[in-house]
C-alpha cells in the first residue's frame, strides 16, 4: 500500500511538472494564432489565423537562415563527436607519459566559464583571418570540448578490456577498434553528446553574432535581430508572427529530443549500472 502511494505521488508530481512546462509552450502556440490587430490571447483560439506561420517564413529569408543553422550545427556535431571521442579514448586506453598531467589540465579547463574565452577567441580568430567563415566551428570542434572528453573517458573505462583484446586477436588494429568496437558500445553516451551539442549550438547566439555577417546568420540570431513588418500595414502587431517563428524554430529541438530520448535515458544512467 505504501509503495502504491509513493508511486501515485510521483505520478502526480510528474503530471504537475509536465503541465507547468507545457503552459508556456501552449501560450506561445495560442498567441501565434491570434489576429494581428490587437486581439487578446485566448486559451482556446476561436478564429485561428494559420496565415501567421506563412508570414513567419516569407517576411524574412527564413529558409536561408534555417539552412545556415543546419550548416553550423552539422559542423559542430561532426567534429565535436569525432574528436571528443578520440580524445576520450586516448585518455582512457592509451598509456603515454604525461597523460595524467594533460588530464588534469583538461579538468582545469572545465572550471573556466565560456564567456571568459570569448575575447581571446575573437582576437585569435581575427588574427588568423577566418572571421565570417565556418572554420571557427571546425577548429573549435578539433580543439575538443573538455566536458565531453571527460564524459567519454569515464564511459570508455567501464568497457571491459577483454573486448579490445579479443578484437586484437582477430586482427583488428587499435585504430579500427574505435569505429568497430567502442563507438557501437558507446552509442548511448554518443547520443547524449549529440543532443547536448545540438541544443547548445542550435540556440547559440553570441558566437555567430561575433564572427558571422548578416548573410550567414543562423536562425537563432535572425529571429532576434530581424524585424517582421507587414508591407501593406507597418503598424500591425507582429507578436503573433514572432510566436509562430519561435515555434517553428523549436521543432528541430523537439524532434531531436524524441529521437534520442531512449538513448539519453540509458546514457545518463549508464554510469550507475556498469561495473
């Protein structure tokens, strides 16, 4: 009886939290369907104006900015996952002189807030002459993310060495063990890294704003910096259009979450169930 009561209490708490987190999203949706002419927001839209979504993608170069966002995110995810995994594998499996010292340096970097590095990065990239190019994200991905490298290292160390030794006996080199052995085993933690990189870069505002020109802006900056106006009526209230654009902007993040949901749960709990 006590166990059932505890289960019911947790279920009620989860339902209440789901409602709390869903209300702002629904309010944005309701706001996106109201009229452009001073109509109050109704919890249940009476005369939904779906044309606001058409305005959201036609009044500004929405698709160009969306394409820029996917370019930046794709570069970040590809280079981030590839090099972070290799670095984590090196710390976990390769025995080299000075490895622990370098790992301490890596841990120290995790304590430095990201905004403290923005000015040195701006000076360095400006000196290299790569402003307004995607080389910024390529070099950042090659440099690695300290937290993700640490996460990969800790996870790879839980993989039994016997699997690696069996691969060596079958003729697999140490370089081939990464794509053939370790990456399939570590797919749950890779999903965590994928989701983390996607969310952080999809909504990243500061870095693209510092380095890119308006033509290469991702959608996150465009929605903040670009002004929606109705050509036939510049005085019209464009808040519903902005709400529609914000919902369209959120759709890829929601899709990625649901695609990675199972792997995210297993990846987050892997450290507690692996011996």
